[in-house]
C-alpha cells in the first residue's frame, strides 16, 4: 500500500465525516420537518458514499471493495427514496411547511 493511496483514502473519509457532521447540525438548526429531512438526506448520502469510497481506495481491488461498492450503490438509491417517502407521508398527513412571515408574498386586495 502506498502513501498516496492512504492519503487519498484519509481525505475521502474525512470529507465524508464532515458532510455527515453538517447534516447533523442541519437537524438541530433548521426550522421544520421538511428542511431537516432535506438536510440529512442529502448530506448523509454524500457523506456515507465518500466514506465508503475512501474505504474502497484503502482496500484496493479486492472482493471486499466490490461489496463496498454494492453497499454504496444501495445507499445512493435508498436514501433519497426513503426521504421522499417520508416527506410525502408528512404532507399527506397534513404537516404544513414552515414559512417565515417576511418571505410571504403580500396579498393584493
């Protein structure tokens, strides 16, 4: 294993962890369910995929890296679909999105 391979894998895993951390902050800071769902689904999907790609680079071309690639593909397909299903179910059950009073359009009389 070369130092370049290790450096690339550490960089990818670190960037992936950063995106996962930013998604966690989004859950705390954003005002409503829809914003939180969007934040966590996008950042977690990207973060997990980057971490798995970093592990693939670290592992090299082996059977384990092929399995990790399949896991990455599954995450890339399932996370957005699950988030969409959650948002749609919340909307059907009557959960209203949060709107700031300053951003609303004024109604003309």
